[in-house]
C-alpha cells in the first residue's frame, strides 16, 4: 500500500479547530464517520497548496525531510534498505551486542527491555554504542532506540529512570478536570510525559513506546488494565492526546498504542491471538476515539495490535491485516509511522513469515522480531526475488528516516535541562497529586 502525504500545518489547524480538539475534550460526535471525513476534506480543499518544504506535516517531519529521506534510500542495496525497517531484539546486557546487530544488519535501531538493563551507566553505554554503530554506516539521522516506559507496571528502566504512576492516573487527573471544570489534570499529564521524554533523551533514547490509548473494559481485560487511562473513551482520548503533546514537546518519538484498541480483548496477545468481535459502531465510539484525538494532537507513530478484529479483517492480527492499515490511513487520517507490536509475541510468533506479511500489509517498522538476523535474511531474499515490493520498503524506510530527522531537529530545539531528574520526579508527583 503506497500512500500520499497530506501537506500543510494550516490544514491540520483548521481540522482541529472545526472538531473542537485544540486542547478541548472530545465531544460525543467525534469519531471516524463519513461526515467528519468530508468535513476534513473540505477544510483541506479550502487551503492553498504550500510551496514551503520547511512547513512541518501533522506528524512532525517537513516535506523537505521526506524528500531527502526518499532520495537517500533510493540508492540503497536490499540489505541496507531492509535493515532500516527493523527495530531489533537482543539478549543480555553487553552494549556491544546491540551495536553489532545495528552495524551488521544496518538496523533502524533496537528496543531496550528490562532484560538488557543493569544500571544507569550501562544504559548510557548501550545507547551510545548503538548510536556510534548507526553513525558508522554514514547515517546522519539518529537511530531508533526505544523502550517501553509507560509508567506503573510497564517500566523497563526501573531503578534507572524516574518511576511514573500507571497511565490510569492520567485518566483520573482528566476526570478531576471534568468534575471541577478545570485543566490542571491535562497540564499535569503533559508535564509528566514531557519530563519523562526529556529524561529518556538524557539517557540516549529517541523513542518511547507510549502512550497507551486503549480503553479498558475492566476486570475482563487481562492485558491492559491500569495501563489504560480509563474505561471512559472521552477520558482516555483526552489523556492520550495530552500525553502525545507532552512527548512531542520533549523531542522524543511517542508511539500511541495498540491500534485499533486492545482494552476490550479478553485474551492476552503475549500468549495467543485474541479475537475482537466488537461491531464497528462500537469500535468507533469507544476504541477508536483515543487514536483519533492522538493523531490530531500530532502522534508521530502508531503501534498496531496483535488482535483479530472481526469488523475490519477477520482472522488476521491487525499487524498483518491490510484493511486495518488502510483504516488507519484512510479513515483516521494518519500519515506517520506505523509500527508493529513485538513480533516475538505468542499471537504471531508461530505464524508463517509474520515480518514479511506485516510490511506487505502496510507496516513501516517491525518491532523486535523473534530472530532479528533471520528476519533480515528473509526480507532481503523476498526483496531480491520480487516477492516484496521495493517501492513499499522504500516508502517505509523513508518515513522512518524522516521521523528520525524530525526527532533530531526537535531535540536540538529543546535541550535537556541539567536538573532533568529532579524535574521528572516533580512531574511524577504532580501527576499523582492531580488525580486526587
């Protein structure tokens, strides 16, 4: 699936203003309906075409950065091109291991998990080694160095970075806003994610796999739980959008997840492939709303879920389902980077060629394949044999590079303060206080 880019921040501003989402709570009519899509299209048509390639797109990069990235990848050989769409998995705590993977396979980067962490010094050595290996291939944009640091139970840098409360606390702060008619909760969410993003950047990270935009159904939800902002779609939507704005302000790439919504699944995708039988109108009203608001808030990346969504494409995990990517692009208006959930999870690990099928379906980044080197070999072979479209891979690789150019540019505009740890600790406490 080759997609066109929608240009012009003024277009986005008009769309946001028309839908009342510039800092406002989403109204009950917000969603993915035909009338809303046509209203967005009319707003776009009312704006003259921009000639300025320096004007950022809704998801961050400028048209010039996208053009530069496309020219760059056009001359790459298959091994180099394929590497740019993989975020590798590695084992152990030796910084030389992920650095070697990035150097040997030309990877976009790696994901750091709790298994890979010893202490602050070792984390800094790891991110520095990966950065050096990435630069050694002549790439001037930074690598993807990501981590699951949502807060609460999902914090892979526990003991190294500030521990933030579970994202449910952000939803509680938004509920206080609603009850009191104020905005202190939203400001606390933005401050928390901004401070967390700056602290992660200080440690050498360029991506954070957060926020969670899933709307939990409560105790029947075995996977998301307190990782979700709320059982209320409007609360979840406001919290997720505020978090995206905070991360954007920190100059780190956030990853709104898990599209089209994991909170109603009653099985754990780490183990099996859950089926979500929710009718489309209910998906629109509940699960999709936080993604819509996050995209409008400037989400640079969206993570696809390992869910078989009956209303979209039955029987296939969303990560491998072309119709789900098409819905994200066409109905939700997302032009940024679509990344899979970890391809080592039980929901997809036993499927045939999951990484290849994900790229064919529309994924731009493959997160943590079970076998990084084996996946790289498979994709190179598919590209060389014509099974995998070079145009599709170039599109994906260029979008990833353009986003990393945005991250580099934004980070240069927002230096990490000397007291970043103290600010992060204060922001974590402030979020807790705002929830009560």
